[in-house]
């Protein structure tokens, strides 16, 4: 079986190199440099990742997405810090699935059970890849929302003496989380080069957070001439109440785990006591000559 797998890999590598030479494709060094720019978080020099991404970028040219799906994927990829385009992301999922399926076909010729196991693993990884981006975007959105109570308090304080929204957001930028800082930098550049109102609305659509929508609504009122101080003071209070509720929900989940460990500790203690009593009873029995 090992020899068959080795033979298959050798033939695959040989045909792949011949095909690359005949098609005059970029060298491995050029491909690696391109992948590091497009996907900076990937492990450098990983040949499997290089192959997957190389095939994905070629397949992405033939993938067509509607504007709504493309916009949604672009926002999620930006939130997670990925440098991939929506088409490349979809192509990467498809290439991963096909490569695992090809491996399953080879192993199926050697062992049907092993081939079926790889097919099952392939389906599991497919669902993982399809949901990983949404989970990553949700985690990044939660990190952004964690900064919003502090931003509301800053706006409520600064607007009492300063009406420069761009200046206030620029001063808040260094203390923001990396995810929120990236969005603020993009929004501030957009505000300086175009309409501030439209730039804030675009940030709201990119992030897709209800809490951020409340911040944007207040900033739009300030740009239109409203005072905004009382609004952000009320918003700060509401955000703090929401944060307290979230912490309470997290705390309510802790006792279940604590009770499990407490029960295990109580069980170990009881076994220790019973063991000591049993040893004491055995020693007394031996002393009376019953054993």
C-alpha cells in the first residue's frame, strides 16, 4: 500500500512539473512571493498550501458571484484580516475538497475502508471551511463591539468642547483594537477624501453591528448640526448595561463546569475515605484472627 501511494505521488509530481514547464507557469519562488502578499498569515514555505493557493487563484478567474454575496464575503474577509478575494476564497474551499476527494479515490483502490474514512473527513473539512469565515468574522465583530462603550464615552466627553468628528476619531485610533483600528483607518481616509456621512454609512455596512449602527447614527446627527452629547451619554449607559448582561450570561455558564469538577473532587474524596475505612477494617479483622 505504501509503495502504491509513493508511486502515485511521484507520478503526480512528475506530470505536474512537466505541465508547469510546458505551460510556462511562474516559478516556485515567484508563486511563493505572490502567496505571501495575498495571504500573509499563511505558513511560509508550506508546499501543500502553495499548491492549494496556486490552484485557487487560477480557478478564481472562472468563478462568478452576485454583488450581494461578493460584498458580504469581502466584508467578512476584511474583518478577519485575510488578503484573499471572495472568488479566491470560494475557489480555495473547492480545491481543498477536490484534493481530499482525489486522495480518497487513490486510497479507495488500496483499502475501501480507508477511502471511506477520507471521504468522511473531506465532508467534515468542507463544512468546517464553509463556516470558518463566518465564525472568524463574528469573533472580530465582537472585538470591535468591545471598544464601542469606550468610544461612546469619549464622544460624549469630547463633543462638549469639540465638534471635529474626524479629529475625535483620529485621537481614539491608537487605543482601538486592531480589528476596529483597521476599519477606522479606512473610514477616516474615506471621510477626508469624500463625504463623511457616506464614509460612516459604508463602515456601518461593512461591519454589520447593531451597536456600531447606533454610534454611526449619533455621528451623522452631529455632522448635521445636532449637539449629540446627551445621545452619546445615553448610549454609553445602554452599552454598559449590555456589557453587564453579557458578563452575567458568561458567569451563569461557569457554575455548570465548576459543579462537574466539584463532583469529581467529592467522588475522589469519598473513595479515599472508603479506602481508608476498608484498610482499617481489614487490619482489625486480621488482628482478631478472622482472616
